[in-house]
C-alpha cells in the first residue's frame, strides 16, 4: 500500500510538472508574431513580461493559460485519485505544487520560467476557492494602490497561506507557504528595484 501511495504521488507530481512546464508565454508570443519575452524586461515568460511586447491581448491569453494549467493539474489528478473524506486529495495538492514548479523551472527552457503568480492563482482556486478569491482580491488591491504588478503578486502570494490558515485548511497552509516563498525568491530583483525606486510600473517595457 505504501509503495502504491508513493507511486501515485510520483505520478501526480509528474503530471503536474509536465502541465506546469508548458511555456505558454513563449508559445503565445510566437503564435502572435510578437517579440520573444525572454529578450525584454525581466526576461521571463509570464504575462506581465508578455505585456511589455505591447500586445495586451497576448498578455491576457498568457495570464489565463498560465492560471488554467495550474487548475487543470489539480482538477485532473483529483478526478483520477479523489479523496471523498476531505477534497482535494493529497495527490491533487502534490500535482498543484509541481505544476507551479514546472512553470517556474521548466525543463524545456533550461529551468528558466516565469515567476509563478498566475499559476499560483489557478492552483489556489482549484484547491480551495476561498483561498483563490483571497489571492485575487489582495492582488487587485495591492496593484491598485501601487501600480506595481510585482507588489500585487508578492502580496497575494503571502496572503494565500494566511487565508488557508484562517479557514482551517492546515493541509493547504504549508503548501501555499512554500509556493509563496518561491514567489518571493523569484521576485528578489523586483524587491531590489522597489527599494531603490527603479521598479517599472505596470505596462512599461522596463
């Protein structure tokens, strides 16, 4: 039974990682004939950097697809290996976490992916919609105040494990906390620019 459980978790991790590592930001910009997002701004493949190509519609598509792949990983694995006692199942949580890692560290791009904010949102919505809603609301509030996408993303990431703890989802709190720490790590250059006043506002090419 233990071996079977580990095999299930390994399969869930693999499914999540492969879905998460699909580089939609790169695929969408190529399909749309836009500039490679890796050559501008922060050099990552997330929606905010895709916006720096000047193609808002491509940025929106990237945002939706990056969020969707995290949600799909959770929903798919939870369907295959459900937990009737307390959904989502442990394999679904593992799939969500590895979908996030796949987006941030995709093997296809030499482990240089996005910063994980949109994918984190999709995962949070699929694992616990109240946590996902908290993520979205905090992101919108922080962005509205600062006009910095990076501040919105970091603040929302920090708020999500707090939301999980408030609603007594201890099974999700640690997972969300680990993902939030990775989001903060991926934004370390943004933090430095925020501190010295050179962080570009949302929609600029800097």
